[in-house]
C-alpha cells in the first residue's frame, strides 16, 4: 500500500503536481481536500480559489457533511480571467471571474454524491481547472431503488 508521502513524492517526480510540468494543470485529486464548515442554521460555507499560475482549484475536493445549502466564496488570484460553472439543484450557477476578483454563489446540493465543477472558458477544463464537491450521507428512503438489500463493506 502506498503512503500519502509516497503518493506525493511520485506525483512530484512525474511532474503531475504542478502546472506546466508533465501536465498543463494538476491532475484531479492531487490538490488539497477540505471540509465545508457548518453554521448553526445548517447552512454550510467554504472558500475555493485559483492560485496564481496554478490552473487548479484549491481545494481540489470540497467535502460537505450532508446535503443542503452551501454558500461558496470563489476567489481568482490568477493573472488570467476564468469562470466557475457550479452544480446546484434547479439550475447551474455561472460566475465570471476577472483576474484578482472574488464572487459568491449559493448552491443547493440535496443528495449525497460527487458534484463536478469547472471553468468552462478558454480550455481551462482541458488544462486541469476541474474539481469536485463531495456530499456525504445516505440517500433518503423515498429515493432508493426498489430492490433487495445489497451487501455493504
């Protein structure tokens, strides 16, 4: 089994942990993982950013403890203009991010699973500007498939 440090060392050796080495951007999952914070009213909040000259979201994976409302602050510290296309129940949210700018989005992600987001302009996605929001929890009983119980690990 590979340790976290061995994984980081290998990604560094192969040039997959930084922009403009072996990859134009970072490989998804090579960045930080961070948990959203939850306020007393149940609304979650977090900040994501594009660091200067990195073409990667930080954190690369944002984890929510359960489904619900998320207030997200998006910061573009890069010298280039980017965008953020975010998932949300009802309709996606789009925020244009001029260089050295900040935006806010209110999202509703009501079910567990992986929600992907990216910067769809100027081939940012192809260069690695994609990330994920992971919502933990169980699917509510009314949304489960009508099938026999499945073995769980």
